């Protein structure tokens, strides 16, 4: 069911209320991520400008996340994962951008693509439903997005490791372990929520559950690769890159909707514009 | 027979089989997503019919659309056998090596997770194979007692406490329910009790779980303002197993993370034995 009062064109479609669009902070974040990426690829000293742009983008993205929660709490903001993911990936790997690490360009490029994808392909806003009013639904959602962020960072660092021909520390493994732990926590919270709300540990109504389980088994498999003969760090790095691709395909992509251009009028109602 | 077992055993308890099985489960679940997305109504009855009845009805009519699920059970069975044999042989090996030395416990953290996974899988199997659901829904209203089919339990709605939202933050919820609390009266033989139920807040009576499926009225301006609740009543035989497994897995995972990130041990599990055990 499409939420009548939380649409893309402001908080009150059709009314005379001139409230700004909820999408505005996120649109701003997407523009800033893209600008930070572009400046990072320019000749020196332009890349230094990518740092303040990145910081502003993260702040705008966090404002968007907070607004989405503010207009749902105590319920769960449904299908909002693509809007939360860039902020978490950015925060967790912010050190790389702030200290101009070698992955910073790739990270900024990834953040720009993730945010632009979410901006132009938003899923319909859904009315929060009563059964999401439990702490377990929020743990399920937030730890799930954090796990996805860790898996994507693991893939990004593995790509950097492969580019350096294995001369750097393979820290991508640690990110994969944290991702697996958070994903496990998310699945267990979902299990408790499902039991309390529907009396069953797995609810077969939501196809996305199978993709969550699929990702969990992939990383369960990944964590066993170090016990296999012939699976050195290089091959495991390739598996981490593949895993990040699967997370984008299995977790991020299904949460997108059809193409829909951002609402310029809604954006212009914000004070700074 | 003994020769065959001797050949199969190393394969059965090997890590390559675990990696292969988990890779296939990943692919199978992705295929399951495509089947589920197009046929949610086909899989929804699995929640209350149980695996056997659902298999002989819905799955029998649509074998191709449900094949991925049966393949998943086969793969999980292989994974369970592999995990059991592999982990047990590894635990016995570690016990022999570290029997009189410190560090045995920390080597076992990861194996706690393996055993916990087995407990969860058995719990889920018990839950879905013997669902024991008494009725798809039991409606309770004030002043009328309803018998739960197949039992001697009668229930009745005693009181309702419905909060309607008023405010600007969640405008779309204005005048609609934000929280509900119902009191249900239950009678079984000479026993009469009252239990509270709400959203995500079930209660248990005589070994049965009572879950809130639906309720009314949902808004202040509702045409029919007579309070009612629709309850799902079921006995889940796997609850203790899968929640015990969940708790055990969480403890094992926490201890493993502590070992890897606080104590700084390598993420790998003890002595390497390429392809011979987890």
C-alpha cells in the first residue's frame, strides 16, 4: 500500500502544506557524493576538496536517515535500505577518505553510484505496519544494513589488495567476519520478530528472506575457504569481491523501484535552496 | 560395506563438501527468490499447513515452482551430516591434543556455532514437519465464548484497550490505531484464566501459543466499532530447539569474535588439516 502522506513530492501531496520533500537531504547527499568523486579524480590540489564535500554528503545522508526514522518511529521505515546503505559505508570507511587513502576514489565512486541509484529508482513508500512495532524489527533492519556495508567494504578492500598484488595487509577478511556476525544478528532478530508476530520462525510471505539467507550462506562458505588447499589470500580476495557483488545484487537491487526523476519543486522548498 | 564407508567417510567429513554444499545453497536460495516472488500465495500456506501436508497439496500441483525448496532440504541435510561428522571428529582431535594443556576451550568456540547450527536446523525441521496448528484463525468477541477446534479450551474477549494516534509527526496515522492491548478469558475444564495479548506480544496456555493475527476497530472513524480479535493458535514443537540453537550460536559467535579481535588470534580454526575437517 502506498503511503498517502509520505510520498516523493512532499509530506502532504495535494494539500496546500508547503513542507519540503523528505527526499531533499538525500538528493543533496547524492549530489555531494558525486561532486566529491569527481574532484577526487582531478589533478592536485583539487582532490583535497573532496574531503569537505564527503563530510557534507555524510551529514546530509544522516539527516535523510534520521528524517525517515522520525516519520516512522515506533514503526520500521519499510524498504529504505538503499538510502541508509551509503551513509553506513561512508562512515565505516571514512578514515580512508579523510586521510586520502588509495581506496578513497573507489569508495567515493561507489557511494556516488549507490546514492544515485537510490535517488533515481526509489521504491514506493509503504505505510509502516503494526507488527513492525518491536525492538527486534529495528535490530533486524539496522544490523542487516550494517552487515551489507561491511561486506561491500570487504569487497572494496579486497579489490585494492588484488590491485596491489597482495603487498598490503589483507584486512578485508576482518570486515567479512564483522559482516557475517552482524548478518547473523540480523537474521536471529528477524527470527524472534517473526515468532512473536506470526508464531513462526520463518515467514514465507517475503521473498527477500531467501536472499538474506543466501548471502549468509555465501559468507559462511567464504569463512571456510582458508581451510581449503590451494585457496590462498588472492583467491579469497576474489571471493570477497564476488561477495560484495552478490550483496549489491541480492540486497540493494531488490530494494529499488522503477525509474523516477527527483522532485525539483520539493527540493527547492528547503531553506538553503 | 566397510570399504565403502572407509571411502565415503573422508569426503563426508571434509571441508570441500561443506564449501560445495553452502555454495549450492546460495544458488538454490537465489533461485528460490525468483520462484517466491512470482508465487507468494503458493508458499504462504507452508506457514500453517506444515511441510508434509503442504508437500502433498500445493507442491504436488506445482512441482517445478517448488523444486528449489525440496532441493534446499536435501542440501541442508547433506550440510548437517557434514557438519556433525566434521565437527565431532575435530573436537575429538582437539581434545586429544589439548587435553592437558590450556587453550582447549578457546579452540572450541567455532565448534559451538557448528553444533548450534545443527540444533537450529533440527528445530526448524520439527516446527515445519509437525506444525500442530489447531485453527487457521479463532475470532473472539465480547460476550461470546468460542471453542478452539480440537481442544476443550473456550476463549472470550474480556476487554480491549486501543490507543489512536493524534499528532503531526505521523500524519498518515491520525485517528488510526497505534497500540492495542486485549484481555482474553480462557476456560479449560475447571480452570479459568485471563491473559493479555497485543501486537508482537503472544501468550501461552496449556502448551498452546496464541498470536494476534488481526483486530478491530483499526481506526476511530471505523463503520463497525465492535472490538474483535483474530488469534492464531498453534503448538510449535520446535520452539525450544531453534531458540536454544540461536542462543548457543550467538554465544559461540561472541566468543569467536572475542578470540579473533580482542585476543588477536588468527581467524582460522586451530591446526590446519586441508580438507579433513572444519
